[in-house]
C-alpha cells in the first residue's frame, strides 16, 4: 500500500501494511524507523497478536503531507497501538497528535518499551550520541544469577566433555585428512570485562585463511574446507570451547565472544556495545539463536539488542529456552 504526493519538494512515503487472519480489531502503527529494528521473525510474532500492522518510515516532517498520508489510515482503524517517541522529532509529534485525534481507543508505547515488552529485545539507538533510558541504569549480573550460572556451567562441562569425546576423535581424523595441519585453532577473544582469552575451536578453515588480515566469516566462505562446513552447520567446531568452559573463561550461554579488533570498532559505532562485556561470553547465546548468521556493524547492532535483553532479563527459564533453541538449531542443521 502506498500513498504519494505530487509535490516535488516532499519525498514519497511508502506505507507498508501487513494483514493477519486474526479476529482482533487492534491495529499496530509503528513510526520509528521500523526497518532499523523489525525483522521477519518480529513481524510474525506481531501478526499473531494484531489484525493489522502498519509501518510508516521516518522520512519527512512536513505536517500537511503527513496529515494527507496518515490521517486516512487512522480514520479506518479506530483501535490503535501506536509505537512512537513523541519527543524524538517533528514527525513523531505530528503522528502522535493525529492518532489521539482520530482513534477511539489508543495504546501508546515508546520504541524502548515496545521492543523489550513485545519483541523481547532491547532497543539500541542508531547514533552513538543517542540514549535509551532503559539501558542507562544497566547493571551486570547479581551474585545469585552468577551462582546459578556457575552451577549450570559446571554441570554442562562435567557432562558434555566426556560425552562428546568420540566426536572429538572422529573430527580429528577427518580434519587431518582434508586439511593437513593443526587440528585446533586458537584465537584471542574478549571475555568478561574485556579480558582476552584464547578461544579454542576445531579448525574449519585453510591454514592461510587470514593471510590477508582479519575478516568476518561468511556463510559460504571459500576459506572453509568441506568437513569444516559441516562442523560449522552442526557446531562441532565449537566443542573444544568446553575446555574454555571448564577453565571458567566462558559460560554455556552468553554473548558470543568477539575478537578485539572488531569489538573496538563496534564500541565506537554502536551505542552500549561495551555493555555486553559485563558478563561472560557463551558457547551459545540468545542473539545466536534469535538472529540469522551475519557480519558487520548492522548485524552486530541487531545481535546486541538480544544480548542486552538476555543480560537485563536473565531467568532460569530464559537460560533453558536458549539451550533448547540451540539444540533445535543444531538438529535442523541451521548453524549459528
């Protein structure tokens, strides 16, 4: 669905509408730069709750144009859930007032409240200069949570290490056959409070994989040999990290440990990125099971939203849910 204006001075607004088959009469109107934080998974979750989703991009502040564009939408939908930050900019203020004037029933959430309550992630502002009031009081895990995670990590290490030893042996033989050289690959990663540790994995790439310098691995990376690709899909390459787990350098569940060179870049470009260093990294994590494989600043920002939610809203139920999702991901050969 598109609404356009013939005036050349004002850019066109493309209003995207998604309809569900639910009997609910409630419509959600999102006007906060939706393409920045909404994924297909999020839309699916919202369509299970709302009859209609209307997404208005943040692109213009012209009052007359916005009235012509948004008012017809509001006149046809009287039960509105509005996601906006009325103090953010003029467009938000205009649509906020239009919604109040047109809607008989209205629920209003800021994007911060909406993301955490409905999408189960913490909104990370686009600019390093912007703030999210829900993160400004952010704290690391309390001692009861640390104690609970220590028990979980101890049980996981004690059970998984001996159980997976046969897989270690088979993997060692295949790696040596397909790509002669070291079976294991160690790389400095940032852990708790930014302290570096040597992360251990089965080597899945050629020995000269980083001859041209550090770079993110991609899903179809030509540096990966055949069994290396299978290891990544099934996460067999992660098994040696159980040694890091036993040493107490990482947890079973937590933010993915990143290389220092990437962390430095992300800290400069992504607001609150350093907050993920307040807890131990993990072999698997909430971001890893909720967000598809990706690399670069954009993907790192999306993953951070999930990592921050995990840290802020940790519970035993959430921890077990991530373990379950990890197992499902492995069994379905999706990789992480």
